[in-house]
């Protein structure tokens, strides 16, 4: 049997494993609830089955015990805005392309996925770029080791593939030609599309199941109807304070679910964002530069928004910032005025809420998916390293494995596109 086939078979076996594993003696950071200085985490069948003080949690009969003393275990990080996998979205033919699906344009063998695992990221919202008013449909992915895109997909209870819709305003989509030339025209084009979506939905409703009365199928408007019906969340790139308010007006007019992305000037209009009840996904950069409309970027942004009552999460926008260094966002958030608890919440459960996956991921809680990371020290320390990353109870990153260590630190082979299935053939296979 070839190494590739053996690896793939082992992968399937590993993801089907049900033998319980007990991580004993770790410092646990559940995110929901207080930290536990000497705790035990038990996972089985891809789920968390128990968590608590070691003195109060008994490992199930037959469980494999892992000595985690001196380690910190916290939920896998959730990245609410990324571009790993090299996704290609809309092209230059139109400014509004809601029918474009990142599902059809993502490379699961892109090494940036392994580098995200090395940074402790377990769930991610992969998006097309922001050079369009509407550039396509996003994907929410679990960063499992995968051979094809289906291996990473998150399926919703109704069978749909989890994902949102990417929009943008401000400088990025202003190009002229078929693209808007001004900020006002950008929003006018967006409104026109949503009105068309409303009209398309009304025709479908009026047909009342009579196929002879149904409008011709329109893939562009189908995606807009999903947004209008609350089945797909809009993730809206926006930086400047006035652009943020324009997005709030658009959302209020059409009533769709919305996550504000970047919101560089959010601290200037924090009260308005809080009043809207909408969440903000913030990027943190530790060096100046970039586009003119991001000139007011501040470490205090997340803290100001949080104190105003906004649900705040952090994101990488990888490759704007490197997924391997995502934990730095929490530390910089604290430097800018956030509490430790809220900064870690912003890396995990807040983003899970934005993706409507908080019933499954974002905290260490019995019944949730066994997505967690093992750290060498405190999550906010510059000296801390991600030692292991687990998704659905299976290890996908192990710093003691040379190939994985190269993804984390760089070195020969760390940037090569994968030709074989990325596999871990150690502990999980032997259970």
C-alpha cells in the first residue's frame, strides 16, 4: 500500500476514533467560566465530554491519560476574516458578483492552512477580496487535515454549507468603469441589488410553489435572498468612520445579518455601532502604513468598542497579518485597554458568535467540538508557543514533529505547495 493511501486510510480511521483522552493537570482557559489552575479536559468521539478541576473530574475507564502539567489548554482560535487557501473570488467583469463561490476556488493543499494550524486556529472564515462592492460567498471551515475541500467544510443542521457573503466600501471598490467611482455610487449599487433581491423573492412567494409562475432562476439573486432571509451573513469590509455609518444605514434598510470587518475608525463611532447591536471584527497591526483610510488605526480600537457594548472579535486578514502570530492580537488588545478576559473572548467565542457557530466552537465546554490548543505558557506572553492544535479531537499540529515545526518557524519545505495529504501518523492513529 502506498504511503499516500496508507495515510489517507489512517486519517479516516483517526477522525472516526472514539477512544477517550484525558489531559490531566493543565491550566485550563475555558473562555466560558473562570480559569482552572489544575484542570482535566476529557475528549471522546470528537467532543468535549468533561472539563473541570482535576480533583473533580474522573477520566473514563480505558481513557488515555496525557500529563499536561505546566501546559495551558484553551479553545481553538476562531479567525473571522482570512484568505488562506489562496481563494479567488469575483473578476473584473462586474462590481457585484454574489453568485461567485469561494467553494470553487480554494486550494486545501495551500501551506497557509498548515501555518494557521500552527498558530492555533481551528475555525476560519475564508473570504474573497475587497476590490468589489460584492465579491462573492465566503466559507466557514474547520482546519482539519484534508485532501479535498469537502474535508474542511462545516455543514449546518439543514444541510447547507456554512458561509457568508463578502461586501466592501470605501477606497477598495472604487475603480471606475463598471465599478463605482465614488462612495455614494458604491452604496447606490448595493441598494439596487438588494431591491432586486426583494423583488425576486416576492415573485417566488407569489408563485406559491407553481413552477409555471416561478421567475427564471438567477444565481446572483438567490444569494441575496439567502441574505434577506437571514440564512447568510454579510461580512462588510469598511474602515473610515463615515463608511462604517453607511454600512449601518444599508443594514437597517434591508435588515440582514451583518458583521463589520476591520472598522479601523470604529473608536470614533463606537456609540453608533453599539446602538445598532452589530458585531465588529477588528484587525490589529503593530506597525504603521497601509491605506490612507486606515490612518487612524489604534491599539485602543477594540477596547473602546468593547467598553461601548459592541461584540468585538479579532481577525488576521491573512496574509495582512500572519495566522501563526494570531495570539498577538489578544495581547495587543490588552495593551490598548481591553481586559484579559475580553481579549481572549475576542479570539474565540466572540468570533464563533459572529459565524453563528458558538454552539459548537469557541469555548471549552462539555458537548462542544473538541477543538483546542495546548500552549507552552500564558496565551498573552510573547514567549508562549503553540505546542499542539486539535480539531474534532484529532491532533492536526504537533510542534515536536519536524514537518509541523517548520510550518511554525519557517525553513526548507515550509512554503512548498503540498503534493500529498498532510497527515499526522503518531498518537491518534495508535489509539
